């Protein structure tokens, strides 16, 4: 294929119509700009998704600017994005100038692509730029965050204003700005990565199956001197959690999957080390029941998944749990194999 400035990667898992609509929302921008290409990576859906997407690309007339890559396995979000970028590098012999990682359950507003590109061109110190994410009703969905720490974990578990102020306001998702702002990390829902970042720090860590991979990637980029920014002028509507149920309306109905706990552990272990990861876990385990009692006393309904405290304890410290089993822990830390 002919090299382009912007490669858009949409990773699909069993949401083929959403993935097609996400690509379709980009059609005007892609055709007008004539410097972009969209690749949809089907992550081993094994439910006919690849065939539906292939037919949709042909029927909708997307073939000149959109390509399907049908994988046979589901390696996770990081792996799927890596597949798309690696395919482009193989086809053109170079990395794209910009890679826009875009969830399939999104509808980008016209100009969202250009706003990210223009910002990165005007701010050479920025290596990663994220969009403003909106819920379908127009409510702002947090997409710019601070890195997690033991202090922020205790604060999130208790979730009580006076405690938050006492701890110095360590809120992971602060109020979302109305102007571009430097931030610790941006949501992988809509995240544009400069090609020099891809070249310097390499692909996403595929040990993350889902969740925290973009957090980790922004952390590594920061270590190498690249800033992450949120760019509110780039706007996408996010129909959250359609494939996983971890976010969106289903988040309080399904137990949190084991891979979420594993991804969280990998981030903490690699960023804070073993001792501080244990401390963060302990603070969360202590703080969560306190927070629930406070919430119940104030008549506040829980939005957490069922059995969250029990699952947290079991997945980390139950027999064979992530922190209990030294082999699992070593693998997450990158010092051994499970």
C-alpha cells in the first residue's frame, strides 16, 4: 500500500457492526485529508465478525481507505493494535507518522482526526494525544487521568470527600479540561501516538490482555521524555464496555474479570515494585468496606461490580492468586515465566 501520514487502528472483538460504524464515522475526514488509512483488526472473534466486516467494507464502498486484518486468536487490545501497526510497517517499510488507536464502540466527530494531528504537529514535546470522550447523551466521559498510586487506591476505595481532601486530592480522574492539557495518561478509547514514540519505545506490552495497557504505555513514553496530552477539540462518543462489560451501563452487573486484576497488578508491580503493590492492595482492602459503609449511611447506591471486595482478595491473595503465587507474580513483573 501507499504510505500515509495517519494509520487508524480499530481492534474488534465480536462487535462487527460497531467497528464498521466507527470506521464509517471517519469517512469524510479520511477522504478529504487523503493522508490516512483505517485498518480494522478482528481479534479472533470466531463468531463471523471478520466476514461481516469484510462484507461491510465492500458494501459501503470503504475498500480504497479501509482494510480488514482477520486474526485467528484474541491476543488482547495491545496485541491487536500491534498487529495493525506491524502490518502497516510490513506493507510500507516504515512506521506511520501518527497511529490513532480507536475503539470500535466509538463515533468520532468530524474533525476529530485532524485536531489530534494538528496538536501533535504544533507541540513536538507531545508524544501521545487523546480525545475528549462523550457518552451518548453528551456527558463527558473521563479520558485524561493521573497515574495510580497507593494513596490514590485508598482514596478511590473510600470515596469520601473529606478523606480525599485530607489526602491532598489524589483523584485518578480529575475534572476534564476544556483546553489542551498535559496529563499523566489518556484513555486508549481514542489515543494518537507519534511515530517516533513507536520507534523509540516499541509496541504496546502484550502481557496486558485488556486494561492498563495504555496507562503503561504512557508511563513508558514519559520515562523517555514524551508528554501525554488531552485535546478536547477532538471529540468522540464512546458507547462504553460493549465487548467487556467492565465499563458502561453493565459495569455494576458483572463481576470484574480476572484479567482486570492481572493488568492492574502488572502496572503496579512494574511502576511501584512488590512492597508498594502490597501496600496499595492492603490500603484498598481496608478502605473499601469503610467506603461502602459511608456510602450506605448516605443512601448512595454502589456502581461497583458485584462481589468486588471478595474478588479482589481472592484474585490477589487466594490460593494460586496473582500475589500469592510467586510464578504468576514474577511473570507480571517481567522476571520469570508462569
